[in-house]
């Protein structure tokens, strides 16, 4: 089954064609991060305007790359079985560009439409065939993943931090999440306070690798000992802000040390709570996903912590290019969840979450 996925939830305009939820034929992403780097964060209106400019060229490029020998659009489209579209959560203006385009194409091309929750899509980045298998003891499943359940999935993105129990495809139970800022948001806001560019996660980790000293635990690890699977990151930015204000640029700690302190504070609470959830739920697999899953320190720290467990799940981490927003994961989720819906019933849902 060949699915064309469209993803426009935030500042990426993405389209991909994926076979049977795993094999990527083509995946094209146009990002508007250049304009958000100027403003130091996303202005939704700017993101939506860029979505409108990019959507048709991105879809066309995806089709051309997947079917280079096809003589025309009609023959390219004839190979497709369905269209997958992100319905939320995200920025309403950005989401609408993708949704209205997908509905129009579904109607014109007479293809079924599959709505996808963007957070679920992030988890399915782990099914994409050229994934990195970090686990020492597991082999990639050949059955579409049924053997990997029950699984725990940690979704760490710019807008969300959630941990869910996945019993089978399409069956997720939310067990915890952030009470305020998301992990990626914490990276972005702290980077800004440190004078680093947007997006903050890659900027902070690029500085942090230059640090050779041990962590001083300079910043707080909120809720690390709480009896639940929730996180809180808003205190971190306040703490970084206070530190920057009360310490002159000539202070003892330089940028690499400060970046590393921020990264350690975020990674430590994510890993500690994830390990505690693994001990409680005993999953067969653990899926890391979302933009922050691209963070090398987080990947390494999780891998090391799981190695220390007596019974550890297989750890799956998508390739870096599938951690941040892309449409291959959207098409993959659509294949496995397969909730075909008439275009008339598809609606934007910016507040969609995993709690219900
Ligand atoms: O999943 P994503 O592309 O978009 C949302 O759905 O939000 O995540 C974007 C977030 C940004 O906050 C960005 O700073 C963070 O992912 N990010 C990283 C890294 N690469 C991207 N955070 C930490 N380390 C990275 N290497
Ligand atoms: Zn995302």
C-alpha cells in the first residue's frame, strides 16, 4: 500500500510517499526556520504564509522523486492508494494549509484520506525502514511491529513531552507528560537566554559537546522524585534567566559549560522518569521520538541507563532526519492506524493530544 503523507503542523512543509508504513520512496521537507531564526522563535502567521508558498512545489517534488519515469502527474497519482494528513496538534494556520490541500487532492484524485495525530506520527518514525537500531539484543521485526508490543513511547518535541503505553497499533494510553513547557521548548527558550540561535536544541548540543567538565547540577531537576510520570520545564528557563542576569559575561562558566548544564538538566529528568516507567510497565520496546530525540546526549544516556536494567526493553530511535517533523512518519502512522475518513469529515484540531 502506497501512501502519500502531508505534514504542515508547524514550520515544516513536508510530503512523503511510503510503502506499507516502512519503506520511504521519497521524503521532501521545506522549512521556514530561516525566518524564525531572525525573530528568535516561531511567529505563527509567518509560518502559515510560508506553508502556502511551499505546499504545492513540495508535493510535486515528492511525486517526481518517487516516480521519476512517470510521463505525467496522472500516471504518478495512479500508484497512490491513499493520502495521509496531519490534523493536529499544531498551529491552526499551518495545519489548515495541509488539510485543505489534502482534502482537495483527495476529492480530485479520488483517493481515501487518513487523518493522523502528529504525536502518534512521531512514534511511527521508528517504523521507517532505515531506522537506527540501538538495542544490543533485538532484531527488527518483520511483522509490522506486532512482536514489539506492549511498548512505551516517549515523545519529546518542541510543543509536547508525553509518555504513552502502546498496547497495539492505534491503542495508546497516556501515562504522563509535561505540566508546562515541553522539552524542546525548554531547549529553545534557554538557547535564546544564552544568546544561541533558533532552533535551540541543536545550538545547545553543538555548544555542549565542547564542554569537557562534569555537570555541576547548576540548574534544577523539577519533579525528578515525584511519584508520577510528569515533567516540568518552565522553572529551568527561569533559573537560566536568573543565572545569566546575576552573572556577568566574564563569569567562571563559559557558553559550552552553561549549554551542557542546560542539556544535562533536561536529559536527566527525561531519562530518570522514562526508566521508572519502564520498571513499572515492563514494555518489550521503548520508542524515543520527536525533535528532541535527535539529541545525542539523550540517546546515549537512555541507552546506558537501559543497559543497567535487569530486564530492558529494546530501544528504538529514529534516524535523526525522521526525529524532527517530516511526512514519512505521517504516512507510516496512517498505514498502521488506517482510519480512513471522508474528506467532508476531516477537521483541523490544533489542541489534539494523547490524553483522551
Ligand atoms: O518534533 P519537532 O520537529 O517539532 C514539533 O513537533 O514540535 O521538534 C522541534 C524541537 C525544537 O524545540 C528543537 O529545538 C528540538 O526539537 N530539537 C532538538 C535537537 N534537534 C531538534 N533538541 C535537542 N537536541 C537536538 N539535537
Ligand atoms: Zn513534531
